[in-house]
């Protein structure tokens, strides 16, 4: 049995694929399938070390990105995508997969389109409340469509669409309070605020947090995932901001969370301040963390704003539009939430109700069903 996984461009596409891959392996073990092979097809491996650890073979397929702004690359990227489709046809022909599972993103298009040409059954998953262009296109020929938000159902044929939630790695639900305290050097009985700006971090959120950092550290501890490209500048500015602080040790900045760090901070965080990518929201939800959500105003199809308000309607979060984000407003909202224990309790309950921890298992079972139907 050979399954191709495709998607790329961000952790929001990549990590759900890893979650589904793990569920596929578990299901294969239960069904005593010994010849399982998983392949990840994309333009970049995203995390080659993790792919190696998961025994997932990487196959490079070029893909052009569709940009909504002027760039000289817009002239050449359609050709890149065309040659990507040609390469994907050749790769799929040589590897003869039983099924292709796509998470969307520009990097998945050549593989999904090549699978259609060669008659390989396709199952796709949409993370956001509004589908991206690749998923919307692929929905015309996919055999199954899984969605995370009920708001996305209206974009797809009802007879082949199912609400599964977003696949989350089960391992990130297994954090330990004691391990978190050791990793982040946390003080007991003091609230922990998680700043979660997505895989690249958020310049706007980073700046707002640093502006109020001395005040925040008087009432809480801050674990700040600021993005790989931002860590140097963040640490320099934080050092200046905290020169007169009596609690500089309460601030912890990281470029990016590995799986161990993520599962442990999600275990102990009392409040999350986050962008509104579907992956981040579901990770926060499955951990039952009240959230202040600040959608990225320039996201494709305005999907982050749609995600944010869809999630807020459940009662699990409050939304701050980036246009309204000022250090004063952010500090005020944080203080009010940390002081309102009944509100925190209701948000925790709403978040856990929204989360669907079995999403990866549901998708894995559907992949196996599709393979049985096609054989």
C-alpha cells in the first residue's frame, strides 16, 4: 500500500499531514498491513528531520505560487507549475500510489492535478472556514472532502463532504506541567500567557507585546513564539524594555516550538494570543486555552478573519482586529480576561467542545475505505 501526502508552504499544511500519517500507520498496524509506504510530495520538505523520523519519503515537485501582489516571479511561476505537473505525472506513474491525500497550498496543486490525470483517487482536507484556491479547484474531482469548520461546507458538494475538524498530532496533547516548568523555568501559581504568531511569527503582535512587556510581567509569565527570522531583534528589544523590570526572568522567547516545547506550553498556558490560522486555533482549542485572536488582514480569501469570527462564535475566543490593535487595548483585554475566572471557565469548555481530537483517525479510516473501493 502506497499513499502520497501533499501540501506545503506552511506548518498549517505540513503538521496535519504528519498527524494523518501517524494515524495511517496506527491503522495499518491494527489491520496488519506490512507493506505501507508513505510519500510526501511538495516543493520543499519543510521539516526534513521530522520526515526522516516518521519514515516518510520526500519527493520534490516544483510549484509556482500565486501572489496577489506585483512580483516578477508571477511571470515565471506559471511555467514552474506547468513543469511541476509534468514531473508529478512522471513521479505518480513510477510510484503508482493507491491514493493521494492533499492538504492544499500552492505546492500541492501539481500532485493533485497529476493524480486526476492518471485516475488516482484523491481525498482532500480544508483547514480554514473559507477554502483556498487549490482545494476549491481539487474539490471538483476529489472523491472525498474533509473540512475543519462547519462554515466551509457551503463551498463543497454535500454528498462527498464531511466535517472532521483539523488533524492534530496526538502527541501535542500529552504535555506535563512539571516538564513545562523545567523547560520554560516557570513560577508556580502565576498565569502563563502564550504568544502564538504562526510559523513565521507576527511583526504586529510581536511589537505590541514588547510595548507592554514590563506591565505583563508584573501579573504573568510570557512564553513568546516570535518566528525564526525575528528572534534576534526580539531579544535585543526585549532586553532594552526589561532593563528596569523586576521580573525579566518571566519572559521566554523562542523562534519556533518543537513538538516537545509545544505540547508542554499548551499544557500550562492560561491565555493564548494568536493569529487565526486554522492549525493554530485547533491546537489551542484541543488544549482548552482561552484565546485572544488577531487575524492576519492580508490572508488569502480573508480566511483568517473568517476563522477568527467562526471560532469566536463558539465562545472560545475574543477577536481583536489588527486595525484596532494598540498596546493599551491589548493590555486591557489581557487584564480583563485573566481577572475573569468564570469567563475563562466558559471559554475553556467552549474550546474543548469545538476541538475534534479524532480528526486524523477519521481521515485515515476514510483513506483506507477509498483504497478498498478503488481496488
